[in-house]
């Protein structure tokens, strides 16, 4: 075989290999999310921040699938705080992603509650109440999930505790 044919065959083979890799990669979905340890630190810190103010709360972190990734429940919170913290985290994640906002308070202020008939409020996981914060990667603002807090006397207090946790660990969102 002449050097020219060897080179041509090598180029063809390289193209086939590259093409097969490109084809295989096109079927792989990679999703950015926080690791479990960071999620646990966020939830713990939010509960700790509220406890320092005398509030017993539940904090839930959801990942990019909307599922609970970490839940920390204070010692004396009412039962509904578990569900409410999840729903706040889910709303902060999903609607923060859809409308490019960072808290459930921002969503409420922007009146992102859906059509006048309130149809979005009928989705079981959605709760337009202050206390949820969207989690975003530092480098490019990609949404990584959400954190929701429930149990303090007022959603603004819940949200402040969630925000305190996000602020403390934001450098880890890389």
C-alpha cells in the first residue's frame, strides 16, 4: 500500500471513529447538581440559622430532578413543615429556572403565579410562599436545585434562613 493510501485510510478511519463517538455522545444527558454533602450542609445551615433566632424549622434541598436531596427537620416543628419546605424548594427550583428568578418572594412579587384562574397553584408541588431560594452554579448561573425552609413565624424569616445558608456555601456551587 502506498503512503498516500495509508494516509487516506487513516483519515477515513479517524473520521469513522470520531463520527461514532460524536453519535454516541449525542445520546448522553449530563445534568449539573450539588453533591449530597453540600446539600446536607445547606439544609443543616438553614436550620441552624433559624434556630439561632429561636425558630425551629425544616429545610429541604431539591436537586435538578425536583426530588429531595437533603432534609433536616428541627426538633419541634409542626408536621406540615416537611411538606411545605419541600414545596418551597421545588417552586424555587422549577420556577426559578423557568422565569430566571432567585427566590419564591421574587416570583410572588413578579406575579409569576400563572394565569388569572390560578391554574399553576393547582400543581401539587408548587407553593407560592416566601421561603424558597434557587441554587445556581457560581460560574455561569446554571440552576442546580432549590432550598426551602418552613416553620418560622413568617415566610420572610424562612427565606432569610435559606438565603443565609446559600450565602455561606455559595463558593461550593462550582
